[in-house]
């Protein structure tokens, strides 16, 4: 039985501190995120990225902007 790929969005940040601050800012507005090792698609960053559901991307970007933050890189990824 094969599994279907599941898309997600990864946000990369310049530092671990920024990643954790972003995770906290998203949680405050009810956007679920998961700290994950940075996927190679994000390039050379701090090593921790945030994984989000694609449907939450715009709300997440708005919440981060309100908090004075923004991801350094984003990537659309599918995993199984």
C-alpha cells in the first residue's frame, strides 16, 4: 500500500531564535506550525524551519508581518 504525498509549506529563518519567536507568534493567533529540521529546499539557514499547512500560509505571513517578522525563505514541499 503506497502513501500519497502530502504537501506542506516550510518557512526558514536566519536563526533558531527567530524560528522559535515565529512559532510563538503563530501560536498566539491560532496558526498551527511544527518546528522541523530545515529542508534542503530552503538553502543554508539556521537548521530549524516551521512546517505549516498550505491553507494556513497567508494567515501565517500576515501574523508574522504583524509581529514584525518574516521568513527568510519559503518552500512548497511534498512528503510521504
